[in-house]
């Protein structure tokens, strides 16, 4: 977490994380409001990261990046596949929150 800057990460910064030695999967949760002028959001404060041992959901909060959730891999878990599955779960959670708190807005999560 100390290596992450204390600001939202861009898509390109997340892609650079994928190139790091220990990172097997890195993907941000980007929420675009379809009715806004800026439909392609370029920064996020939520990222799913997987290494060979764990998958973490990290979020940018007031003190900086914090581990929201950490799941240890068991057995022969493929870190990329596991990270992708966790990203799907997290994006589903964000969709549910958007439906609950901004039901009058159209949005895309990618």
C-alpha cells in the first residue's frame, strides 16, 4: 500500500501495477454516469489486486490506500482468475449501491 500514491489511480497507473513482479491481477472499479458530460471516467479509488498468495480490495480513504478486504488463496488457485472473480463481486456491490442511492441515474461500471 505504501507504494500507491495518495490519490485516485488512472487506468494507465493500474496497468503499470499489472507489470509489477508480484502482481498477477490488477483492475480498478470505474463508475461512469451515463447522463454526465464526462462519460469515460479515468480515475478510481477502488482497485482489486492479486498476488500469488492473496487477493485484496483496496480503497482510497482519508488516510490513504487501505485494504478493505483480503482473501488468502487456497490450494491451486489461479490468482488472475480469482482476482477477476472478486472484481466481478465488487462491481456487483457497487451496482447495488448505485441502484439504491442513485436509482434515478444511469451508470456503467467497467
